C-alpha cells in the first residue's frame, strides 16, 4: 500500500514538474524566438482601433500597430492630445491613415456609443480595449477619497467601454470571418490587490469576459493582456525597474504575443513576476500584496504632491497652468 501511494506521489510530482517545464519553455519561445504574426491577416482588415490612445500602453500599442502598417482609429478624451499622437505616429509611418475620435468614456449612455462610435468601428478588425481607471490613492473601500462617485467611475471605465465596443465590433468581425481583440486587464485581477478593490474586481470580470467571448466567437482571436506595474501617468510609477517597465518596453514584447497565446503577462519579466507570486501560498500572497499596496499608497501621495508643486510653480512662473 505504501509503495502504491509512493508511486502516486511521484506521478503527481512529475506531472507538475513537467507542466512547469513546458510552461517555461513555451513562454521563452513566445517572448524571445516566435516570429511576429501577420496582424493584418489576423484582423481581416487593415484598420485597428485603440482606446486610451494618448498615453501609456494605448499610445505604444498604436505606435506598434502603425509600424506593422495598420491604419488607426485613435480614441481618447482630449482632442489636442489625439492630434499630437497622430502627428507623432505619422512621422513614423506616413503611409497609413489615422482617424481620431474625442470620446469621454465616463459617458456610459448607449446612445453615445451608437451615435459616435458605431460607424467608424465597422471597418475595425483589430481592437485594443485599453481605457481604464483606478483610484488616485489606494485605500480601504469605505475610505476611498472620492467616495461612491469615484468607485462608480472606476467600475464604469474598466467595464462598459470594453463591453460596448466588443458588442459593436464583433458583429462585423463575425461577418468578415475573423478579427482580433486585445482586452487590457491587470495583475490586480489575478492576485489580491488590496486597497484598489473595485479596480481589481473589474479586471477579474474583464478576464472572464474575454474567456466567454472566445467560446461565443471562435472565429475571432481574443487575447487578455495582464500587465503588472507600468511606468505611466496612470499608474503613477516614477521609476522603471526590472519588473516595473516603461510602456514602450512592455508593448514591444506584448504585441509579439498576439496570435500565439490567449492569456499573457505581455513581457518576460512580468511573466516571471506573476509565476513567482502565484506559486506562493494564498496567505503569503495576501500579506505581500497588502505590504506592496501600502507602499504604493505612499508613492502615489508623493507623486500627487510633486505634481501639485510643479503645477503651482507653473502658475507662479507663467500666470497660468500648463
């Protein structure tokens, strides 16, 4: 009996070792050796749309798509910033077409999506759902600085744009027999990111949404992208590290995973970070995440203090806010 149980234990241990080795080898291939897929072929058109396209991951994704010869529909809130990004990208590839749409995603009315976004989205075969929001200062749910209004806005920004835009483009992708959607999630949806509870919950929902859509639309390639900390205005990360990447560095690797994997961390460093964290016992994950998010709270407070100081200096120097 003991001998039998010993063999069972060896088999289970061997199985998990085998899985770990396969996981490591496959992701090493995807991140370092796999050739870039033909994005136009995956899209079934030469048009891509990116939300939150004026900064961070969204902007860098637009740049990478432009380098692959994709025409772009850039969607963000501020027209002047869209114009700047459009001009910057056209310098990199003057042979593509770029449309811009100023759209405030805090407007959750279906009428706005129908009136402003449906028509230009009909031609889109590659959609990057990147727009989102999180608390400025992480805190316990009832102590969030902006109260219920900020919590609602976080939920709205992280879910409604992705739901509505997927609903719009999938109709036309299905008619064309294919397409590509990249839903930008967060590590906050996969581990216990305390003090940003609404944000983490919405990112968990987005991951499940992506999985369900793959079953409903097998002809469409749908990827769920799970970044960790990225050095952007959104995250308020001030300095890059081995794990905390610039958006440019992150997206250069993330775009290469399109067509290869359905769920990805997007970059080998953050893949390693994710694998280490999720291999730990849950109690230890929770302890480390709470400690990390407390430190993040202090970092955000300092970031906001420096930002306000700079704004005050600009007012004092120029008589206006720059």
